[in-house]
């Protein structure tokens, strides 16, 4: 039997990427291609009073200037639903350029189409737009008094309030009580490839080359906006330069590209500039979180109260659901989680890597560190003491591994040698501290049936196809491994094709569910095709396997044989050629478990970090990170390790560097490029150690795959915040932990 799954195989598309053979959306070459430049509003609220397009329209190469005055109207506005549902998935329930109203700075108010990218951008700069500005709200401080409690979040999928027991009574009676109040700056996705869409019409059908995490979501959304049959919209994406949630939903620029192409009668490419990515496909919202723990003197939790306040758009109740994991990670009879929102002049926030849990679990894990010091219990032992064996409804975990993650991580890190006393260890001018945190991320079974097609050709090659997308995670490689094992073939003979809505249906690869849902469909298709060929062989009088029990036939390196030592058997190719088959195929379908499946659905991990802090300058240097994860079956440890490391380093970035703030005077983001919005570089990366705790999960999918896309980032910030406290003896309650927050106050005794 072939065994490709579980091996650290390099990316099958690696050569194409490093040699320039891979073509991304903004590199698709089409005849007579035109280019669109978006003009964004410069005010956060009000209305457009006039647009002088004379100079822009007269510029060389300009084909059209589109505004709310001449832009066609959309057919309908789809509701706000996550893309993994397999439905239309607009990023917000507002479509621009339909009237003169301005809801947020950067909102598209005009599009200039020209025969080159440079000419379009230049002509767009000539457009003169006048506004009547209205009062705006862009920050928590401006809208705090108008905050309201959200009834539902995530397009109505999750409640805004989550409670059990009597939290207030339990807190009043708790012998030990700790509280944390954190403020988190907004974050932006900053993918290596800014979003882009190329649209080309063929009579009443449109093909979109879109940089997206969900080709099916783009297809369904654009068809709704334009009032077209779904089959008349085709979406293709072969390579995507990162998504991180910013390309999970379908944002207005995708449909605007299609509308512009139809207006000028030729293919149009709309590529967002780097500054436009800050106002065009959502962000992680500015937020405040307050969490209170009640406990016994030996550290057993009796109450958890978790409150979140954040800014949403004028038209959508959107917030990262911060309480999904904090309500069930630890045993506690009394829990209250509440989300409150402020309607602000910003576009609708959206998914961003580990949405909700990245900061929600961070808040909890800093509180747990405070509780450890308040009770004198070691932080690792405190987590083990309170570790839950079931979710909040009493359903046992589909698979666990948290205890093993904690013990494995602690051993590799050398946690037992740590002196818990803060501000004790020093190396020259640097204070040295260590901190830890638990990570957990939910499995989201919201998606519809997933499909894949398996084909074997008479030359012995195989092709597996599914309408999913590759956006840098290595999914194409992992699915090739799954297909090879399912068929009993060498990987060299198998090709996996994706990135086209003409292929069998698959949902957007979001929520860390891409590997799980697509591998299930691919595995099912491959196994079904293998079964069909074995059935054909055992019924064929000319086959060496004629009359054999199908269950006794094994397949290795494309050869079907009996596992009886006789060596009797034949290859797929020989069987097909004898039957005059050029190709044979099977469709595989996988239906995910229902949302109310009676199992707890979390993936677990644990982080251990060491930092060096210069207390005079406020500098924090992360020296090493050790993490252990229990992600179910690991399809490819090289790819999984890469994903987890990327998440861990993004957690470092979130803790120390990344943050954007609105300037309330202008209602705009203070940073809109990578010169001002800080992200880590190689020099910022510490030594990173990743350990796998493999657990068997019969619920996740037929292969036991849970996913690693987001768990790596969850609560890394907490581990670093706790390490900074251990180094300095002071808690920092904001992210990012800027130098001025970390440095010793004047007069501090060293």
C-alpha cells in the first residue's frame, strides 16, 4: 500500500513558484486587456456633491469614468453570510457607487478604466470629487456611549451573549478574583499579493480571474449582484499570494471589475494598491476585552465573565466572536460572555487569522497567568487542574491532546527550571522572562457537501479535481498525497487540479477547515474509483484476479494484487487497456457532521516563550518559542510545520508590532502601507520549535484531519505578554506592546 500521507514532501508547485512559472491573478495575460483604478472617498461620512471627470476622461488611453451617476445598479444585495456556508458571501451588506452617500473613508466613489495600469492610475488622480462631510464615529472612545449588545454575530450564526449559571453570585463568593482589561489595536491582513480581479465577458457569461480563498463564494456572490444564473459566472484562481481571511469573503471590487468590463466591452483588471487594501477587504477591528475570573484558593475556577467591545460598520453587526473558546476551554459552572458593538464609519470588519480566538483566548490566558500568581499554583499545573474533558454542553471532545501538549511543550522548553519570581533573571542590561499559554481553536462544521472527481487514464496516470483553491498553504501537495494513497499509486503518477468553479463543488478554505473538508472529498473519490476498478477486475474472466474477494485485493504502485503471497495481479493500465477504456472516473462526496454534532470540537495546543526586555528602552526581543499541537492526523509535517510557524510568528507580530489606529480628525487609518504598519522580518524571528501530538479523531473527517491554519497564532500574544510580565514585574494591557508601554516608568529602581 502506498503511504504518501504523513511524509514531509516538498510542494508540488514549488518549482513553478520559484521560477516564475506560477501565474497570479494580476499576471493573467488577455487580449485587449484594460485596467481599472479605484478612487476612494477622502471623508469618513457624508455625501458626494460633485464629480468633475473632465480632465480624467480626456487623459490618454481612458476608456471610461464610472461613478454613482452612470454605474449600473446591482440586481440584489445578498445577506452577510460566511463563505464556508457555500452561499453568496459578500464582505458587507453595502455595495458602493449606487448613490452619493459616503459611509467610510476609502469607499469606492469612482472607477477609471484605461488601456494601461499606469494610465488608469494617472487619470484617477485627475478626478476632482467634492464632498459634504457629516459627523463621524471611527473609534471606541468616540462611540462608547452609543454601544449596544449584539443579538447575533458572524452573519447570525453565533449568539452575541453566551451564559450559564450565575456568574455574579459566583464572583461575589469567590475567595480569589482576578481581572484583566485589554485594549487591542486594529490589524490588517497585508497579504503579499494585494487583491485583484480580472473580468472577461463572452456574450452573457463572465469569467473572473480572482485572488480569493473561495472561488465558489465569488461565483455565487457576483451572480447575485448581477442577477445572472450561477452557471454564467466562472471563477478561476490557480495561485493566490496569501489570504489570511481578507480574501475569504467577496468584496465590492470583484463585482466592480465585472461591471467595468461589461461597460467598456473588453477584459478589465482591477488591482488594489497597497494603501487600498487597508480599506477594501475588512480588518480585525479595534476592540477592548475585559475578563474576570473567580476561583478557589487552590486555583479551581468557579466563574468566568468575558466582555468585548468593538467597532463595526454602519450596516452590519460584525464582531470576532471572542467567547467561543473561553466558554469551554476550562471547567467552570458559571460563565457569561457578552459582545457589545459601536456603529462606526468603517467598512465591515472581517475574518482575520484565528478570528475571535486569537485575542479572546489571549485575554483568558493572561487572566489565567494572573490567577496562577494569585494562588501560587504553577501556570502549567493551573491549566491541567482546570482542563475540561467536554465542551460547555457536556459533549466529550472528538479528540483531545491538551495535557500531552502542555507536558511536551514544558519539557522541551525546560519550564521546570524556571524561577516564577518576576524580574529575577538578568543578562547584562536585559531582563529575561518566560511565559506560557494554552491555544485552542474550534472546528467549524458549517459547510455543505464537499465533492471531488477522480480519474485514471489508460496510460496509468491519475487526475483528482475539486473546486477548491491553493493560496499558499500547500493544499495542492497535501491533496496529491491523499489521492495517491487512496488510489494506491505513486505521487509521481497523480496530479491534483483545483481553482476553477467548473470543477466539483467545494467551499471556501477558511476556518482551518480546508485540509479537512477537501481531503475528505478527495479520499472518498479516490477510494471509490479504486473500488470500481477492483470490482471490474474480479468480474473479468481474463484478469488474474477473476473470482477473488474484492476485500482481499490490495493496490500498491498502481498494481492490484492478492495479499496471499502468490503475486497474482495486474495494473490499472492493463485492466483499462483490455477493456478499451481511455479513462474511468468516480465522484466522491463528503457531508460534514451537523452543527449540533454531540462532540466537543476544539483543536488544542500550548505555547512557551522566552523574551529579553531592555527596561530602559522598552525593547522586547523574543529569544525562543516552543509550541506543541494536537491537530489530528498530520497529512504533511513539513507543510503543517510551516503553517504553524507562520501562525506563531504572526502572534509575535500581533503582540509586539502590528497595530493601526484611526485618526478621528480625518476618519482615516493612521497607517496605510508597510513602511508605517509594522510586520516582522527575518531578523525578528527567534528560534522556533514545534512538536506534534498526534491524536485520533473519528469525527473530524474520514482521515482524522483537524487542520493547522489558525491554531498556531492563538494566544501566542498571551504567552509573550506573560513572559514580559515575568521579565519586568509589570503587566502590559495593550497590544501591540509598544516600547513606551514596556519601558520602566521614571524613577523605577532596578
